C-alpha cells in the first residue's frame, strides 16, 4: 500500500478537500473502468484528470468537445501518403493511457458515440481496421449539467459504459482559502511528480482483481440489480454490465481499504456512484421530484444484507 498512500498524499495536496473523489477515481481505475465527472464549470474537473494522469506516470490526452468536433478527431483517421502510395493511420487523441473527454455533452451524439467502442473494447476501428489502445486505458469525461445551454444529453447506452459518475462540488471554506494561498505563492506550479510506473500499476490492478468476494455477497449485488428491474419508479433498471461494474468496483474499494476480501459496507459505499446514473425514472417519479440517488438509497435499505 506504500505506492497507494504516496499517490493519495500527492493528489490530495494538489486537489484540496476532495479525498473521497480522488479515492473513487482511483477505485475506478484499478477496476478497469471509466469515470464521468458531472458538475458546474470551474470546480476542478479538468485539473483532477490531468493531475491523476501525471501522478500515475501515464500518457495524457485531451479532447475538447465542441459542436463541430468530428469522430475522426477522437479516433484518428487514415491519410493518403503520396510517397508510399498507401493510406497511413494518423492517431487521434484517444491513443493515450488517460484520456480527458472534456465537456463531452457539448458535442453531437454522433461524435459522442465515437468513444463507445474504445471504452467497451479497448480499441478503435478506422476505415475497417482495428487499432488497439494503450494499456492501461481510462476515459475521464466531464460534462456540465444538462440544464446548461448548448448541451446534448448523453444516451443511456453511453452512460452505461461509465463505471462511475461523480460530482466534485464546491470546495469547503478552508480548502478554498488554502487553494488561494497556494496560487499566490506559486502560480506556475510544476507538473506533478510521477509516483508510479506501468509495472506498479499492473501489480496493483492484479491485486485488486484478486480480492475475494463470497457467494453471499455476489447474491446480494445481484439482488440489488434485479430489484431495480421490477417496475415501480424505474422505466429502465440496471444492466448486467452494471452488476459487473459493481463487483469490480467493490473489489477495488476493499483493496484500497487494505483488505483482501469484500464486505457489505464496500458494496453500499460504492453503489451510488456506480449505479445511480444508469437508472431511468418514470414520469410519475420525476413529477414527485424524486431522483435516482434517493430511490437507489431506498432500494438498498430494502435488500437484505447477507450475514456471514
């Protein structure tokens, strides 16, 4: 856990007052998932993604999504080489370990969908030829609230590809003052130091993937997911992919707590960021001013916790 603790220490010094957010992004990374950061402008979504990549010692790419961004800007494209007389593949921004998809919901659905194959399969197809992405690979996407002008809602199929949706929120009064003091002292801070290398990351991901989950806890996770499919306040319940993501994230959560087994508390703590963005509410539920997080918490209270 020494590398993990060093990583946390540096990230928390760069991104003040948001230890839980940093841990959740790290959890998703170790579990092989992708993260959607949804919040108002200016709270540090882009800063978090860049600091995370540099502290991990990984390649960092960024796509600034706008209404005229094309799929080829993301995936890359083939260009005719006049010397060789052949078409060469020119890499897009997606060909990095950590990719920041900034303001993803400001681009039309056709360009948004360019990320789907990359996030699900770890490769992109350009002109019929498949190109593998670097390993490890993670998308950290940001979006402004849908109520903001010029935004396109992400379709359910794309939301389901994100392991977690997180909201950073405004910093505390103390953290905000500390941020101002740090800016006054050094407005041109150096790039964060790399705490890990790819070998360290591979070892950590392997260990997180070996954390034990009992059959009772697997059934508990399954009951949570299946309960969301029984109508009620949900038009669209949780998918099998949601169940897989919940299992993977619970393992990583336990590992970050320095345990080699998952407890029910791990599942409950990680359930909200992993599951709530995949639920589609009925019109009646929305008219009653209910939201997915509230209903998911109610569902978790109803599902019986295994006693082992």
